[in-house]
C-alpha cells in the first residue's frame, strides 16, 4: 500500500478530524455497496480503510511517523513492535462467497459505516436499508435505410439474455436513441430497474441520401432523354413512380416529388424527394454518334464556359 497520508490525500500535520473527513469523503465514493461487483474499487476501498486504521489510531500513527512501522503497517526490523495483523479484516477477501458483507469485512465500525450511508443516501444502517436504482444500459442497433425511413420492428438482445422487439418510428434518424423503460440493470433493495437506451445507426443507401426530412436522388438520363425529353421511372422509398423529363434537361436540373420524403414525427408531415439529373453518355461512343455530333457542331457552335471570361 502507498503512504497512508497520500492514500487519504492529507498532509502529515493533518488533524484527526481532517483525517476522518478525508476518509469519509473517499469512503462515500468507493464503498463496495455503492460500486457492486467492481473489484478495482473494492481494492481501493480496502486501501483507504487500512490507511485510516493506521492514522486514526494515535499510537499507530506515532509509531509510523517515527519509522517503527512501514507503509503496510508492519514493524520495521529492530523496532520491537508486535501487534499481529494491524489491518484486521481490511486485508481479507471481503467475506465468504455468498455471504452479505458487513462493515467489519472492510475495517469499518458500525458507527462509521452508518454515518457514511447517512451522508451519501440520507439514511442509516447501511446495507439493511440500502436501495439503489438499477444502472441504465445502452445498446447499438444497426438498421437499413428503408427500415428507418418507413418504420419497422427490430429485435434487440438484452444483457440478461432476453430479447425485446423495438419499434422504429417512420423517419428515424441516424444516432436517434430509443428508451426502453425498466429494461436496464435490476435495482437493489426493491428499487426500480434502470432503463435501456437503443442507439440507432442507419446504414447508407446505394442511391438515396437524406437531407433533413427530404430525400435527394441523383438520376442518370441518356443523351436523347436530355435533348428530346421523355417519361422515365425513378425510385422512391414508397416504390417506383413516373417522372417527366423536360426537353433540354441538363446535368443539375432538379425536379421535386412532393410528399415523397420522410415523415416528421412531430408534425406528421412528409418531406419531399428531389431528383437531380446527370446526363450520361453511352459507355462506348460509336461512329454514328460521333458523326452526328460533328455535323451538328459545325452549324451550332456555343460557349459553355462563357462565365469564366466575364
């Protein structure tokens, strides 16, 4: 164990009241009943209890200050000290397996233990009346874009081995949290269970992109569709719909499909879908297309980059 003064965070000239105050502050934070199952914290609690046992006993403290005891409370060679195990139960394992731990298991007298619980929880008698709400837990659920957009039921595996069906509202956003009341860790002493929070991660879609409650879609159109116009089919989250391509459409031309976006859970209104055209040439430009464009260009020259010279 480190220097008991350092363990409690007090100076060597600290008064008995200052030592007791420092110990109680740490004990409230590190008490095993406040941190059930945390072995690291339990070890820290034993260390501060051992340090307090040393420094709260005037005789032990004087012998430590004179160098007759080492940091672990053992007599130094030649010091002539004999006190058996100066740490008492605080150096043990915390009691037999399955037995409720008592204050003595951790080197506390009942008065100190009771005062710590009064300070921290507002009542006394330690573990007998100890109640604590169960801890909250968080799960991560990855879902497809369309499931989040349209709403769906998904199954979540809980830490206790149970499964629960979660309802995703239509329009669920990436990073949204769903609360499952009472599905967290069990409470102690009859207190309520904690809650479970499901954090939703929405996968990217191959061609839909979300923008608030609107959906953006880049739609390729052929050269002839761009020049001559026509009617094409485009996907929406509800299925495919017909869309008229205006004559002379260019890359960047954007049309709106009203009400084909995502549902706003607060207003119950749906956003829109915006379709942005991208004029796309065939993979292989054949001789006929090349000849036609050459002939057309001879008679119809135009400057598409005029804005760069202004």
